[in-house]
């Protein structure tokens, strides 16, 4: 199946260089060797030019580290890169990893490339790298958008108001884009032209040990990175828990969630591959499939739309809609029955045992169920001295502890707590007309069973 033209953007429209030694692919968002449209595009071009493909990855280290990334995130990333490099090698694609910014590495290696292929992310830092690359590389540059079902600008040319405005636009294109991607056979296998890697990517623990980074938040045992593990988990999920996703997805203790978010965040699995697998699953009915596609396509790509079209998506004043900021400002002086410091929140030292358990799951294991993330975020708003401070704290905690943090979904969902993509509700203290979530929402599931689950998870983390 051809790669859909809507995924492909020519960023520098010059002929491929005749003297090029390889087609260069900067692996950055889509860290996988399969179901990766940018990689398949690079292979097609290399086959046409009778050249090998060289994939490269720039690892940010020390003071040059990726914003807010710590040892937990890097451990998962490096496990994924080890797996991707092995998969690329089996396919005959070369791989080179250097401690450099992705833009600097691509600019350096593009000197000998016939053309450069990029994948696509939507965060400000990624957009900055693309700009630096386009400004400095003289060769042809093509970007292939493969970490969404439907390319963001095909869905909509503007910031969408809510899921209900995005949904019909997305569904109009979905069937054109949710299609299997066959692995192209590499004609010229990479060999002598592959530059040495600075570190041995096959040994993620050693690479991590040699990096200068924030180690106050450590790796977790609960999740191992990589596309092999992502696919194993997906298959196990579709064989069992998926069958009650429709009915139980809002019950954290029921085990109906897929835990795909860390793998999606690090580009270790394709959302299209997941949707196709969900559709083909032997378990589950129409309700399960519809509910899952709504989350992974509509909700997830609403987040991409928000981040792509919002300058300053990480700032309260830009990310939160005006009506909600006004409503919260009107109630900023309301007495807060309880307030906690950020350190108390991080340590899970509040009066609310369920909130503390959710915080423990996040802090110790890097994950929390969606239903509890909503409760967790709304309570931070309630217990913080001001909405601005609440927003900043929530984002910091979210991005520090979640494996899937620092994602478009992180910025968008934290802003959702403060009214983004929502509508005004009945007025009440502290929240104004922004949606409130009370302790009653804990009665909708077996909260005591959730406490026991978290205890077990934390025990397993400690080993
Ligand atoms: C305050 C708050 C903070 C959040 N922070 C993050 C974050 O940092 N990173 C992150 O990826 N998600 C975040 N979410 C969204 C959501 O909670 C997670 O994506 C989901 O819980 C991941 O678990 P799962 O893969 O088991 O989900 P499943 O229920 O199995 O869903 C499958 C996939 O659908 C997507 N999805 C599910 N729920 C949502 C949602 N509400 N919005 C957007 N996409 C969704 C995710 O890609 C998810 O992997 C946050 C939500 C809230 C309310």
C-alpha cells in the first residue's frame, strides 16, 4: 500500500544529490523499525536511488537534555532505541546514535546524504529542530507524518473548540489513512558508510549510566520500553481485557485500559497499527471498538490539534480558554479549605487516601488510569493557592513522573482540568463555572480494590 500523499511534506524542494552516499533518516518521533511511514518512505527513495538508508538518533545529554526528561524517561527511551536499532539492522538499515541535538546530528550527517527524511512531532522543541534543519541543510528534505491516524493539518487548519468539532472532520478522512503499511524490502543494505555510534545502543543500562541527567526519578519495573514489548502488550490486551473496555474503561481497578500511552508517547508503536489490530481483534464487540477508537484517535488527536495550533501550550495564559480563566479569576480569593505545598503533593501527603494512592501509582510506577488522572488534576486545582499555581504544579508533576508525560496529551489534558475543550458548568466555590469533580466520582468504581492494587504495584516496584 502506498504511503498516503497527505502524510508527506516537502520541506526543501531540490533534486536528491547525485553524490550522496545514503538516504538519511532522522529517527526522532517515530522510534520504531516497523509501521513507520517515514522509514518506509526513506527505503523507497533509497531503493530508487540505489543507495542504503542510514537512520540516526541524537541523544540529548547534560545541560543540553530534553526539557523535563529524567532517568525514568531516558531508561524507557533507550530500551526502545536498542530494540529499534536491532529491528533496523535486521532490515538492512544502518543506525548511528550520537550525543547531540537531533538537529545538529542531522545537519552534520546530511552533508553526505542524497536526501534527508524526517518524521513529525508537534512540540515547540521539535518544531525548532525542524526549522534549524531546514535553515542549514542544502539537500532535499521530506517530512513524513506517521504518529497520528490522520495528519493534523488534513483534519483541520485551525485550533478546534472541542472533541465534538474535531470528531466529524477526523472521521471524514479516517478510512483513507487507517490502512496497513507493508514493509519495503531494502535493496542496498547499509555497510561501510555507517558512521560509528558514540555509545553502544544495544546496552541501554550502560548508556544510561554514562549520561548526565536528573536521577531523582528512577526507571520503573512496570514498563519496559520498545516496539517488541509494545506489540506483546497489545496482543495480550486484545486477547483479554479489551473485551470489557466499553463497559469498564472508567473503572481504574477493572484492568480494562491498554497501557499503550508510554509506547505511543515514545513513538514505539504506530497508532494506525493499534487501530487496525483493535478492529481485527477476536475479542470485544462494537461498543469496545468504538470507545477505544474514540480515545486513541479523537481524544489523542484533539491533543495534537491543540498543541500544534497553540503557541505557549504550556502556559496558563495561553492554554486555558478566556471564559475559564475569567471564571477562575473571579473565585481566586475564595477560601481554600485545604492547601498543600508541591512537595506534599509529590509525596502523597494529603488527607485523601485515594488521591495519595493515585499519586503513589504515578510516582512509583509512572502511570495512572485516566479516570483518576481527572480526579487527581481537579484536586490539585482545589488545593493550590491560585489557579495559575495549580496549573503549573500539575504540569510539573505530570511531566516528572508519568512515562507518557511531556506529550501533547500532557499539555492538553492538564489544560482540560482548567476548562480547555469543555463548557461552563454550574457555578461553585474555587472553580467558578469550570467543571468540578467531587469525591463522589470515587463511588463509581471499587476504590478500595484500587488501593489494594496500588499497594501491590508499589511492592512489585520495590522488588
Ligand atoms: C490530568 C490529566 C493528565 C493526563 N496526562 C497525560 C499524559 O501526560 N500523557 C498521556 O498520554 N495522556 C495523558 N492523559 C490522558 C489519558 O489519561 C491517558 O492517555 C491514558 O490514561 C493512558 O492510559 P492507557 O494507554 O491505558 O489508555 P486507554 O484507555 O487504553 O486508551 C488508549 C489510548 O487512547 C488515548 N487516550 C485515552 N484517554 C485519553 C484522553 N483522555 N485524552 C487523550 N488521549 C487519550 C491514549 O493515547 C491511550 O494510550 C491525561 C489525562 C488527564 C485527565
